[in-house]
C-alpha cells in the first residue's frame, strides 16, 4: 500500500522528522511511528486470530493514536476510532456493533470488556519488543483500512468501511492537489477534526503520505482563544484543514491572520457549505494562502471533488462550486425519475468509483439501499447515492444544492435528524418527536425539537424544567452537538395529508 510504503521510507530517510506534534508538547517522530506500530502489530498478530476483525481505538489527540491506527492495519485488522467526546452510551453501542476482540486506548475507558490495553501497557509492549522489528504487511486493496461511525436515521450510528484502495486513491489525488501548490519549507497540516470524523483523514493521512507533520489541536484548545492563539502561533502550520465552521469561529478573532501563521499557504475545506463571505474574509486575513473547496461524504472517503476558490470566483459565483472529481471517480446527477440530468439540471449526486466505501458494517440492507455495483469496462466499481442534490455547470464543475432528506450539517457535524428523534422517543415520557433546524442567514443556527409527552395531568407543567430534563437525558445518549437547543412540548404534532409529521408547519413555529 502506497501510504504504508511512504511512511516506511520517511522513517528510514528522515527518522527524526516529526509525524505528529501537539501544542502542549507531545511529539512522535517517523522513526517512532514506524517502529512502535511494527512492534504493536507483532503483538496483535501474536495475540489475535488472523480473522481481519476490527479493533476499537479509543482516545483523543494523542500523537500515539497514529501508532495504534497503523499497528492495527499492519496486523491486518481494520481500526475504528472513537473520540472521547462521544458519550459513553453511544461509545458502548459502537463497541457492540464492532465486537472488537481488543480495545486500544490512549485515554481511560471505563467499560466492561475482556481486553482493553492502556497507553502504559501499549508503550511497554513497544519498549519490550526488539528495536527495528519488521513486519510482513499483508493488507490487500479490498481489505478494510478503517471504519468510521456516522449518524444513522434510526437512532444508532452506522459504520462506514473504507478499504486500503479507497484510501490510497483518495490520497494520491489529494496529495497531488497539495503538491501542485509548491509549498516551500516544512509541510505542517492542521488537524482540527476528531479522528472519529473523516475530515481528520484529509490532514492526517495526506500529511503522512507526503512526509509532513500533523499538528493535533485538542478540543479544549479549539474552544478557548486564549489557548488557541498561542497554539497556532508556534505551530508552523502550512496547510490548514478544517470545516468552514471552524474557520468562521477563528475569523471572530482578528489575531488569527497571516502574521500569526506566516507559513500558511493552503486552506482546505470540506464537510459543509463554504460561503462566499467566509472565503473572501479568509483571503483578506491570509493574502498569501490559496483556498480549496472540496466535497464528499464519509462513504466515498472524505472528498471526491475539489476546486481552488480564487477571488474572481468568490466574487462571481454564488454559492461556490465544489469542483471537478478525482480522476478515479465519476459523478452522475440522477433526476427523481432515475434518468441522468442534463447540464445545469438538479438531481441527486451519485458517486461512482474507486474511493466508494465497502458499505456499512454488519448492515447489508442499509448498504443495499445506498450502495450498488456498476460494471465499468469489464470491471466492477461501487456507486453510492449521496442524498445530496447538485448539478454540473457548463464548465463541468459540480455544485451542491442542499439535501434530499433529513440529514443536516450543524457547525460542520453530520446529523440525521431521525437519529435525535429516535433517541428522544426512547426517553421516558416522550411519545412523539420531530427535530427541525433553525436557519439564520442561510446557515443552520441550532436545532429545535417538538415533542408530545405523557406527563402526569395533575402536575402543573414547567416548560423550562421539562426542557432541561429532556436535554440532560439526551446528553447521556448523544454527542453534545446533537442535543437540540430548544425542546418544545405540544399537545400533538401536526400531520400532513400523507399522515406524516407536517415539518413545514412546525418550521413556521420557529421562524
Ligand atoms: P460527512 O460524511 O460528515 O463528510 O458529510 C458528508 C456530507 O456533507 C455531504 O453528503 C454533503 O451533504 C456535505 N458536504 C460535504 N462537503 C461539502 C461542501 N463542500 N459543500 C456543501 N456540503 C458539503
């Protein structure tokens, strides 16, 4: 696999070069990454059956997370990262879906499982193994490299299985885009997204693919300008990878500019709409840097299209285009009747090609609903129906035109509204639920839940206490960003003529 070969070569040629660094001091060199992941892979090979079963990696932004990821893969087991910000109930449900034989951790994880290795134990395994241990890497193109869980409409997250070939093909495309910008000096990638989100793959693995350094920004630093600004100042970041939401948050502080990040040459965005306003503001703040808007779902390995956003485009085209596809990918626009759309006509974006995932872990029916196989010149490739609306313009650029379902993006996070609704309905007293996004200035500002509840008629109803209590219960089940800002109790939910909840009517209540 190109990625693993490249890492090995860098570890031999530039052993002391940093593969990852944290603002608070943690570091990992290429030599350490290569030798520790080999040692841990040997341990895994010796202690697990050779069955390609997935391994959970639990932690946050410790540089050692990279060792754990690569060790799993080198031992022929896919890894599934779980970030510490995911609530315990959801963590447990992911672990139940994955059924790992071992869980590798960099942070403490207090759950019942026969084999959880702590960071100390892992480090001692690496230290006790012979230095320069070599390992016979047997990963094949179609073997699963990682599994990422994303919000599922039924209330339980679904695990997207990305193969080694998906990742290699994504990386060779993205790396060539980065290389085309001739960044002089050290390549340092900003890692903002948690490892359990696929945006992190864009910076982490492109960096390793190109011999760069990942600069790991933990959540606490991201949420506090007093920590963030000094962290960025000493970072040497040359490639910024984040959601547009995080860039917007940073734009709120004028100190975050070219003077703070003098090496910054490229800003890569993915995951949600990059607005013209944000792009133009970023051009003012970072006049030396180029901006690339990329598009794609987790199910097609991070991003499948991309385009440089010049000042001319940002001033002329609104909304911004999301560009042309990776040459290994084909984009089709399908109209509601299943027919291909003409240039300029809007329909569902279907992604066909080598970076499309192998489907959802252990969910054949769900996989069949969204994924299919296509024959392409005698060869089979996978296709994925994104649920995104879009069109292709006369210059062959793809444009995003919203969702065709109830999936949304809030502050860069992918959320199925049905996921929140199912979790609400499972709470005591809640009978029905409908969650709606509240829009402001063309962006989703927050979420509002409408519920009906089975409450004791004798008691007087305290709306604030009710809302507080519902949110408290939800926080145990869902990540913080999925908990609606407002919970409104109604006597009944309005229905439309199809007998479905009338979301339009509910939407009018929050305008
Ligand atoms: P995720 O799987 O979390 O990466 O989310 C994928 C979804 O994010 C896509 O299906 C789109 O709805 C949305 N998305 C990704 N990139 C963009 C973009 N550049 N512009 C608008 N929406 C995007």
